C-alpha cells in the first residue's frame, strides 16, 4: 500500500509521497496519474525531509504524468511547502531542492486547507533574439526562456486546437527543442497577462508556475510590462503574482490540500 497526499496549485494537481517511505517506479507514476484508473494528477512529487534546522530543507523529485522527469515545477514547489508544514510541522520559511537547485519558500498564511506561498524562483533568463515556430500554415514568434526548465513564450492567443497542435509538435522530437519545451500563449489583460500553457509530458494544464515566471520575464524583457511593479498572470486555474526582487523572480500563489489516501498497486 502506498500512502499519498493530493494537492493542487490553481488546479495543477499532484500526488505527493514521502521519499523515506517509497520511491515509485515510472510505471507506478503513470498508473497513479491515470485519471480513469488511478488517483489522477498532472504529476507525482517525491518529497524527502533533509533537515529541520537551522532552516527546514526538503528534497523534491518531480515526475510528469507520462513518467518523464522535469527539472522544476513552480506550482509543485508551493504544494511541497504546504505539505511539509502539514506533515512535518515546519515553520513559515523553508528551502525546497530540485534538479534546478534550491528554492526558498515563505508561507504567508493558511486558511483551513489552503496555503499562500511565495517562492524565490531564482534568475530567469530570456534569450535575446526571438525565433519562429511553424505550426501548420502559421508562424509564431517566440521568446525562449530558461526558468529552471525550458519555455517558449508566444505573445498571441490562437484557438485551443492550434495550441494543442503546437504543443504536440514542439514536443515530438522537434529539432528546435531537443529536450521538449513548455509553450505559453499570452495576451495582455487587466494590467497583467492571460496565459494558456501546454506543458511537456502533460499537455494543457490549469496552471504552470514556471510558465507564469517565463511570461513575466519575457514581458519585462520586451518592454510589455515594467519590472518595477508586480505582474498578475491569469491562468485558467487562477492568478499568480510575479515580481522581481533584486536579480531573482518571486512567485506567489495558493497551494491546496485535496485529500489523502492509500493506493494498492495491482
């Protein structure tokens, strides 16, 4: 029996397991994430408490729905911070390590099963010269962004069918994206941006934390927004607030506990 906790960050949902108790196989990851025959999630987060003092530190290993292993997951970091406080009783500050390095988290508040978490997402780098992605008969200008994982930010909003086709093509051994890529389609709205994300290894998701950071960084770099003010990124699952503090990008948003249970691997 595998004990798990289900969390989500703006609808981007995860199954969290204690790394001291289990290290799930890739087949188990895919089975757990199956929305018809498993628990159902966008990914599995294997979380291990490394130390409690002086600052609580936890390790996060991320697996996508298809079993692939991305370097970083912004919504996942917030869920891990909430999980660590709920399960291990850590304080309001902690560090979460991933394949992209350490991320400092500040838990700003909790109401019942919902936490408000700010995360230092580190430096986000925007490639200076935009490139072009061809999808069918359309050409999209994109900005490549490294937010600890790869992103292509497109300041257009085509129809959903085109977004899905672009995501599939970009992640099907595309010569421009040898490791796959997360695609963000963004348009200005209400002092921020409305964004739809196609995540590698998952597909279209309700929210993407690193994607929100990538859009903000690209908007600042292209003078579409001022880095002097926090930027609201509106995703299908809800808003994230992205701001620059000195040289790093901070992301603030909710993480919510949904339920816990046990899963029998048949």
